[in-house]
C-alpha cells in the first residue's frame, strides 16, 4: 500500500481540475476508505458536461485498471492534456459509475486494494 494516500489524492486532484475547467460552480467529494477499497464519490451540481462527453468519460474510466502503468506513471498525472489525464486516472481505478440525474453529474470511482 505504498503511496496509496498520494495516489488517491492525485485522482481527486485530477478530477477537480477537470470539473473546474468546465466552469463547475458547485462540487462535492466524498472519499470512503476501508481495508479492501477506496470509493470516491463526486457530485457536479448543474453540470456543464454534455451527455456525449459523459459517455466518453464512462468508457475511458471503465477501461481495465493497469497496475503496471499506475506504478510508474501516477505521479505524472496533470502533466499532459485532458484525455491523457483521464487515461491515467482510469489506470488507477477498478470501476466507475457515471450518471446524470436531474442535471447533476454523479461519479463514483472504486479502487480495490491488492495484498
């Protein structure tokens, strides 16, 4: 679990930057940590993201976690363009739920721990 807190912080930082670039006015984060996993829940109230982009985001975040890439490149998140940032975040999470409800974006990322 070396660097685990920093990795979680990096994920939150990258997503915060992504939302704030889109003129998000109100954003909530909730981080729940257990022995088995970390769940990051984000609500972007009155989201400015189009449905087509949310589909793209969901597909990218639900690509297979890549532990090898994560181990070497997690510190580089934020150094590249937006799409690459999403790719790096997706390499660090096991699953993502992306939903739009009543104009609000609900994003839930799950990161499982290995032994």
